[in-house]
C-alpha cells in the first residue's frame, strides 16, 4: 500500500474522533455531501423538466420537419415525397400548409394559425391522446372538420353540440384590390365545422386549429405549395441518419430540422438556465472545499511532531506533501460519494412517491419531474475532485516546507 495514502487514512480514522480537528473534518465532509447532493438533485430536476417539455412538444412537433431556408412556401414533387416515405425508419410523411387567419364564431373573434395537414396525419398520431372532446378526424364525409386548441375554444366559446354553428375563417389576400375596400376584397373566406378540441400546452392550445390540407389550399386559391413537410419515425430509429437521408433527397433550398431545432429558442433558454444554476451550485461545492483547506491547515500544525518523526524515519518532502493531499482527497471523495448516494436515494423516492409536490393550481404536473443521468454524476465527481485537489495543495506544500528539526 502507498505509504502516504496509509498515513492519510489513519488521520481520517475514527480513533481520533474525540479530537477537535476530526470533528471539524466531519463538518467539512458533511458540507461536501450536502452541496454534492443539492447539485445532483437540481440537475436531475432540470433533466426531468426537459423530458416533460420534449414529450409535450413531441405530441405536436414531428420528429423531423422540412422547411425552406428562405421564404415560406416551397414545392415538392410526388416522386420526392414517395422517396421520403421509403426511407428506412420513416413511418409517416405529412404535407403541411400553415397560415395566420382571423376566426369568428357567433359574435366572438380571435387571431389564430390554421394548419392544414394531409389525410395520413390522423393515423397513429400522438395528438389523439390529447383530444379532450370529439375525436381526431379531419373530414366527415365531404365536410371539413376543425380540430381546435382548447385556448381558442375558450376564447370563442365553441360548443361542439351546436351543429349549425360554424367557425368563419378569414385569410388575408396577398394582393389588394383598388377602389372600394370590402371584406371580400381583403380576405379569402370560408367556414368550417368544429369537430374536436385538443389540449396539450398553452403555446399550442392558444394558437392552432388543425384541418384537412385541401381546406387550406382552397382558401389560398388552390395553391400547389407547402410550408412544411412533417416526418414521423419508428421509436428508437436513428434521427441523425434519417435526417441525412432526407437531406440527400431534397433540393439545396430546403432544410431538415429535428425537434430540438424546431424549438431552438426554448431549448437554448433551458440550456442557459441549466448552466447558470449548475455554475452557481458548483461555486457552493468550491466553497465547501474551502473547509478542507482550513481543516488541513490546522492538521498541519497539529501534526508538526508527527511530521518530524516521519522525516527522522526517512520520509521525503514529497511523501509529506502527498500525505496531506491524500487527506484532502479522502475527505472530499467521502463527502462526494455520500452526496451521490443521498441524491440517488432522493431521486428514487421522488420518482416512485412524488414527495416533492408542485403546489400551483395552474401547473400541468402534480410533482417535480426528476431524472438522474450518469453523466451528471461524473461531472459532479470530477468538479469535487478538482476542487479538493486545489484546496489541499497549499496546506500540503506548507507541510512539506516544515523544518526537519526543532530549533533549541
């Protein structure tokens, strides 16, 4: 066994538990334990919230989305669409036209986005799990149906059982007629029957109504162009590989976006918040490591006689320095391991018993979501180890610089 490590372990042993320095060392170890556990718990909660957000957006946003680099509309030939459907791992390709419109229902009005989707959209789509009234259906015979967000339904006061009341849709025309301005000259208009209500998240519920693609293209004047093409994949399929395969089939003016790229602002915000919180708590770990600095400085003074004895037995200054570095590492690593065990236990308890609840009436969740990732434990372990080494180095150098004899 390494001599420096053996002596450092003896200094940490319970044989000296009545010693004041030993008790202060326990406090230092406890501070590292609590700061490590706090850091891991906060990171795990961020992981949980990120998973919840991704699942919510995955209900509405496709796995991959084709859009144009510049402008809004683009055209795709049937051959390209067919080739996209034949890519390994692709389950569904949906053509989309999305436009901002003015909606009126009875005497109420609101602005929304109408999203026209091709007929294969309703097959095995996750949105079906979020239909709160009606069912996921775009057409009833020859009649178009609107799947309305819960927020829009609330604003307009839509009642599905009022079968004769329809939503009036006004789409601004791209060109303006000269002369007398009328509603007909400013807008393309049509009416549609509300068929279902969906509730996912406020961002979607307050903005979108979905309907059949042909309804929106007729509103646009039968324009044979699309604003997006949405691609769904099999569970577990490699998104990057499918993305690369799509890029090879498409013209250079089109891009293929993943779900994270479709919501890049939200993801960047969450990442920034995570980094800021992680940095703040890492500083707390470093402050906890300062306790190790002070405890080792006191230990050097308390073990002055032992250091001289070790010199007399042939120990080198390098050996003395390593003893106190090992001492700091043992305190820091013990606290870090205990903190990781505590964080893992609390994470497990939260996952199965939800003892940390969210006491907010408007929250979508009853308890804080939590998900422990091994990479967080690795990052925290490395940060604690580095902080401990930095805190231990100066006292170790002072111990090694101590005179090898006692002046008379």
